[in-house]
């Protein structure tokens, strides 16, 4: 906590920051400012509320600096039980009513599994085989927010924040991590990111290997094939440089490639222990060349792994990945890395259900990010504590005690509250 307080940049923020993180860790169904203030200081709720609210909504400390401090302290603890394996790119949704909270728009929300009114944030996490920690977290802003000056002003959106797609935000987070010298891992992401050719190219330019999901419609050159060479040079003009396709020489969709594989191409692989048994499925791995816009290139894309999962008894393949892991990687290792993205789901579950990641009630850009940063700091503390126990042991509960909330206390906005919200 002393390191986090120093990263917050001012001595006056030390006590409020410690109080805020304590409030996130204490028992309680709601982790917004007012209920936390009631648990922390039942005899002086108003003063505690003002202190916490100023810290999270108004104080101009750097989320990046605090998250960097969290990473430095927690990563040392995590690496005692294993090295960094992956960098995980993902996003998470926060259902939200109304239209005034920064970033709110009707868009796909993973929490409800459909289009809904929500906010979406993009994160980058570092992961060992047994644990992971978010190290970057940023709100995705739809164009209806970035292009509206009134909305920008009311939401407190910084002037240098412009519209970026989710893959562009993720790539920026990855560039920052590379500059800061974060221990490298294989970048894993779902098809929402893997289908973006510029995202994959950006990772390769940074010297990072990846194993990212792709859609079944993605086109590739089948094993042993590649685009046609440029046309022969004519007597006049510049020599042609661009690769070619013709009616008889075309790339294929990865779905069609999977359907045409012989039975012996499929191997049953188990990749980790589930809640009741080992998780296993059928996989095939092929060396292919992506065909994305290669007709504008002079050289074909390099060969990559196409990993396909086709569970036994299913009518067609379920998932596809492209990976730049080495050509001699074992199938089991390739599957284990591609499947490691599951661990981020556990992080989000704990961050939301136990630490109140989605409970912040303010509308501004600064407050949203400050609250998320302190939730990640509290989560990092829990990860560091767990790392003190060997994997075979079961860590006991923290059993932190909270003072009793005053009788009849109802936070603003509560369904049973008699006061106006």
C-alpha cells in the first residue's frame, strides 16, 4: 500500500487510497462509494464519503503509474510459482442504464450475451499457468462519444483521446508494455481481435508471438500453396511486383479446410484439469499462409499454425486459431497456450463479484478508470497472498471484519431508499 500511495503522487492521497482499497476488500454486496464509506466509518459516513469520492472522481493521479506499481509488486510474487506464459487481450462489458455515463452506448455486452446498453473496457493481462493480473485497462469509446464535443466535455474525456477500435486500443496497451520491459509472453486473444490483420501484423512487428482466435470464414492458402508470383515483365513500363490469384488458384476458408481433412489428421488432446475431469477435445494443426490482402504485397505472408478444434460428435469445427509459435512446437503445447485465455474469465468474475469492478456509479472518465485501477490493485493483493501457498494447499479466507453499518442505513439509489436518488 505504501508503494501505491507513492505512485498516486501526493501524501494527502495515502490514507484515502488505503481506505478505498480496504473498502473494496471488506465484505459487502455493494462496492460503490457510499456503502463503502458506511462500512469504513459508520460514525462519520459523510466525511468518509467525501474523502473516497474526491480520491476516485476528482484527484488527478495517474492510473498508469499505479498499475505499474501493482504489476511490479504482484509479478514478483506470481513468478515464485511459475514464469509468465501469456499476455491476454480481452474486453468486458458493464450493463448501464441511461445515456449520460461516459462510454455508454448500445453495443454487444458479453455479460448479458447480446446487444444492450452498456460500457465496454479493453484490458491487457499477464498470466502464468496458474494466475493472471490485468496490467492495463481502458474504456472503449464509440464514435458517438468521440465526435460529440458536448458529451466529451460532460464526461471529462481527455483531449488526446480519439476514437480507436478495440484491437487498436489493445495494440497500444501492448506497445506500452513492451516499452516498459514487461516480461514477455505469447499474446492470446479471441476472434474479435485475431480477425484483424493489422493487429496480428503489429504483434509480429513488436517481436511477439501470438495464438489468436479467428473466424471460420478467414481465408488462407492451403498447406504447400501460396499466391501466384507477379506477372512477367513487359517490354514497356515498370516490372510488376504484386502477387496474384486467378480463377483456378484461390485461397480457401479455414472452415472448408477443416471439412476436407482426413480422419488421421485429428488428435485428442487434454490441456488442463477442469472442475471434475481433465478437459480434452480433438484438434488438428496445419502450416498455412494467411491470405489477408496479400494481392497488395510483393511477398507472401509467412507460414503460421492454423489450429482447429472439432469436438467429437459435433457437426463441424468449433474454434480456429492462428499462431506464430515455432514450427516445431508440440500440438499439446500449442493447444495449452491457445486455451490459456480462459483464465481471464476467472479474473473478471472475481473483480466484478467480489471487488465491485462494475459498481462505480459516477459518470466521468476519470472516476471510471480510477475505480477500476483500485479494484485491480485490491485483486493484485489477493493474488500475491494466494501465491504464498503451494498449489496443492488451499488458502484460507481473509476473514476481514467490517464495522456494523448503522441501523436503517440505505445508500442513495437503493430500491428501498426513502430518499431521492
